[in-house]
């Protein structure tokens, strides 16, 4: 069966629009929202000056000196987006918030009421502008993925026309916010797959065996089908979790604790049934009997932390009272969560180390704090990667819980730095090593920073020697040549990489060697 027809409302550059509203910035001024020091979204004025998504902050400010820098705040984006959602809901029932800046509704109702998809889209654009004072674009297509792409282009795709609509688009489109498919896109490009049509033409069985489950979800979307079909079995009635709030709450910070507990209860119950939620209903009842309800749809199955975030964002949107929002007249006395659409829990694949739920991180954090309480703050250290030419300058150990700020700016060019990949092992103190030539004589560095002979054997820490299969370098680096201070004395080091032959009981090895003050040392080992 073809996927259900969707009408999607998209507010371009919403993170920037929300940040400008919150900060009182000129809406036509160049501005950008940054996360992890890279551009998440930027205004049209910033794009006109060469700023692009994914660009580093220093480069963006270099291209646009007047750029207003804003930090990413999902709660702010969701709170200020509520008037837009309320405006769409006034004309089209069944609104689902995909993410702040993007909502979807079933297209059949508005199209039937207003006469056509185009008429419904025009009415919604006018309503959002009038009630929420925001610009938006509307797209209609079969399936949510195609409808989102249609909204970005402001077009209506005729029923059955989604495969032809998607086919010429770049394969980058499968890497949308929340999907995190940058590595998959890069791999497809290197394989010569440039468009969604090329990707959709691959057999689904080959995609599943070669790329994995998430790639199969992306393949379904590129083919014009539903990314993740819902479970068709009926949901058990006791899946709804509710909490009576006594006294009623009118502040988001007070409701946030309840939201976290409700999210944990909901996901425990889902886990018992082997399910994961992809569409979550959030309902609230006030002291005056007002009923508030909002539906959130997610690209990936929700985690407990993701559920709690969306509940907090929604309550913030209801209680903030921005013009056009559905602000209650009294405090919230009942809060309920209910999954409206679920998938098998197998669709929720969590990394062993980087758990998306945050539960493993929280448990580890509590354990680290207990260790620090017993042994002192310096008993648990965290590595912070920063700038520098020397490998040891780039890594700084800070106590757990302290600010993880790099000592040196990692965005500086740092000429002379060893390129990636970096050594996997850095010894606590460099290992002494002897580098020998074909005559078993030490290899040294001349005054012109050249090797006296080609390295043939290496002896590490006085142990047995191993033959050199290949080597690269040397690369001299002269630092602090301008300094006259005793604490910052000039320093000349020469680095070289060597690959050692495999022997009977040990495999091939690669080392990073440095020559300083007439001696060779092992600074790092590659694996």
C-alpha cells in the first residue's frame, strides 16, 4: 500500500528565527546558531555572505564579521514554535510536531475541506503568518519523508509521483536532522551512488546485508515508502502513564521532574512489551478543566531522555504564553503520556559506549563521583582534546566534573602537526629507542635536518631489535624560536614514522619517533 498522504509545514531556519526572537535581534541581520562550534543553521543574510551549515565558527565569522552568534537551545526553539503549531491546528486536525520548525498533518482532511492540496497550503501559510507572525512553506506528498522535501521546495507532489520526485535528488537528503547518516552518505558517494534514485535502485536485501538496519530505513525512504512501518497490533490500554500534580504546577522547572519520572515509567512498560515509541501523545489538564494535547513524531524511536525532553519542551510552549500559543488559564493538575505509534524494540539499537538513553552515562557519572569522594578529585580524569603541534600538547587531563575546555585553541592551523590518524597509544613517558643503519651504526640528524643514513633496524628500550619495513620523514619542527625566556626555551624536534616487520610471535607495528637533544624516543604507537 502507498504511504499515507501528508501535508508538512516547514519554517525555514527556525533555530535562527527562534534565537533572533529570544534575543531581540533584527530579523534581517546575519545570524547563525552554533552547536559544537559549527553552524547548525544560519539566516539568509548570513548565507549571502558565504556562511554555510557545518562551517566552523572562526571561518563563518571571517566571512561575515557582523554575524550574530547564537547558541543552540532546543527548549527555546520548541517554546517559540508552539504558536505556529497552534495556527496549523486551527485549520487542520491531527497535527504532529516532527521537530521545532516542522509539523505534519494528514493531507486528506484539509484538502477535502478547502478544495485541493494547493488551496489548503495557501490557507495554512496565511494563517501562520497572521497568528504566529512567522514565514513558512508547505509541501504535500505521499509519505512523511517526501512531504518534508516537498515543503522545503514549496511544491505539491501528485499522488503516485513520489518516486519520480525523489529520484533526481542528491543522496545527502537522507542525512536530515536527527538521522545522523553522514557516514552512510559519504560511503554511498564513494561507491558512486549520487542520487536517491541510484540508492533506491539497489536491492533491499543487498542494502540490509551490506549497510545495516538504519541504511535499510533510509533505503525505504529513498524508494518513496514509509521509513518504518508501525506495529499493526492494538496497543494495550494500560500503556498510558499519568501523574496527578498536587499542587498544580505553572512553572516548567517544577513539571520537568514529573516529566522525567513519567518517561522512565513509560519506557519500562514499553520494554516489557518489546516495543519502542515513534509517535508520542502529551496531554495535560488544568485546574479549570482545560484539556491540552499535542502529538510528537520522531524519526528514530524515542528514548527515555528524548521523551522527557519533548514533554518539557511542550509544557514550556504551553506555559510561556507567547502570542498565538494556547496558554492555559490555570496550573496543570494532570499530565499524561501515551504512545500513539510503536515499532518493535529491535528498531532501537543503542551503542554499547555511547548509549542514546543517557542512563549508562548517568550511572557512570555517579560512580565517578563516588570514587572522587573516596580518593580525591584527581582520582578520575577525563581527556580533553585541544590544539598544538606535539601530541602531548593536544591532550589535557582534567578532573571529572570540571570544565572540559581545551588549553590550546584546536581551530588554529597548527602547521607542523602530525596529520591523522593519530597514534592509538601514547606512553606516560617517551620510550628510549635506538635507530640503526645497515652497518649497525646509530642514525642521527644532521645540521640540515636530514638523516645520516636510512634506518634499517630499531631497538626499543634496550630490547631486541626489529627490522624496518618502511619509514617516512624526517619532519623538523622548531618551536619558540622567538623566546628569550628560560621557561619557554626554544625547542627543535624532528619526527619520523617507521613500520616494523612482523616476527614469529609479534605482528607488524608502526611507531612515531622523535629526535631531540641527540636522542631518539618513541612518542606514540599506531594500531
